[in-house]
């Protein structure tokens, strides 16, 4: 009997600008080595600038690098890509891009907006900075007062990869960027949900999402694996979040990764996943010839 093909799974890491969280990223790199995972790592520019050797090590270990704003994570009034002007957004993206490229030697082409706060203006800035992929649209997510996503503008966006529309990010369009939304079933498939609701609930959420989606996008943060008192946070960082920061979270993540692998999931990078998808009938190279994108129907 022929075995089933592996199910794509994007294991992603959002590296906020949190001084002291470099220890958490080092631990996550070792974690990925142990489980033979390839991760997409979204890095803030200030972090890449400060811990350049560590970002270079991410690349040496075969991971994919993207950007995650300029100094998101250290600000009480955070970078908000929903409302900032085009010039401000492009400046944040350009600064982060240059910092990651300088540290790693590779220009990033994958983006995740801080707090998943994104807008149509962001799409224009990303296109002008020659990005290929985004993973920011909070499809099927609403945090009910607990997290950072409290708006429903993109709730009905596709949960499968699609080419973005400049008129509304909820709609498929003709952009050169592919959107792959972080997975959610009201609450996100991320480390915070795993440590608060537990592994059994996460397994149930993954099963429900998998009925309609061909892949899962999970994310975590390095600061979640380091005791809060060893890191520097803005004064408005939530206490419940800080109380849950501990190296013991690696054991919790072990259980989730083991489950995903037993279910036939295989970690994949954005570029590898979507370039391989060219063999499918609904995919073609983008008009710019640098990225891959889905046909808009």
C-alpha cells in the first residue's frame, strides 16, 4: 500500500525585539535540530541588528528568514500597520529588511506584521520592497479580549494560500504576493494557546482546521521560553503572559510537535512549499518572475 504524502506544516517563529529573548531563540534552534524541523523565522530589525551572529546561525542551520517590523515588542505604542502611512510602513519594512540581510547575507522575502495588524497599505509597501509571501491576515481569528486580534475585517479571508487583492486583503486578487494566513479556529494555533488551553484542545483545533485547510501554520515566540525577569518588556505587557514564560514550555511544545509528526505533518518553508506547488494546475509564476503566486479565479 502506498503511503500518504506528508501534509505541509509551517513551523514559524516570531522574533520580537525583546532584549534577553536571544536565549529563547537559541533554544528554539536546538529544538528544531532535535526534531529535524525547518522553520520560517520572522525577525524584527532591531533584534537582527543586535544579535546578528544569531540570525546568521539561523540561516546556516537551513531556516527561512523573514521580517516582523522594526522594533515591535519593546514599544508601549506598538507599530501598527493597520493605520500607519505608506511612508512609515515602508520605512519600517526597509529597515528590518536591511538588518536581516546584513546579518544573514540573504534578502528576506517573507513578512509577518506585528500583532497581525495589517492593511492594504502594507501590501503596497511589501510589493514595492519586492516581498513574495505574507503570513499576517488573521483569517478565522478573534481573540475575545485575550490576545491582540480584536477586529473582524479579514475574518472571512481564505484559509488556503491565495494571491492578495489590493482592494481588500480578504479577497483573492492579482498581487505578486502569496498570503498564507496563520491557522486559527477563533483562537490561533500558537504557543500561547497551547500553554493556556493545553495539548488536547490544540489537537481538537488542528483536526477542525484540517477539515478545510490543506496545511497548518503554527507560531511561537522566543520570549515564551525564557523567564520574564530575564528579559526587558514594555510596561503594558500583560502579566498573565509574562507569568507563562518559562523554559518548561519546551516540554509542552515537544508534545505538540510529536503529535503533528505522528499525524503525518512535515515542516516546510514558504519558498519551498509554493515553488513545489507549481506542478498544480492552479499555480503559475508571478508576473515579476521573482515569486510564485496563485491564479486569481
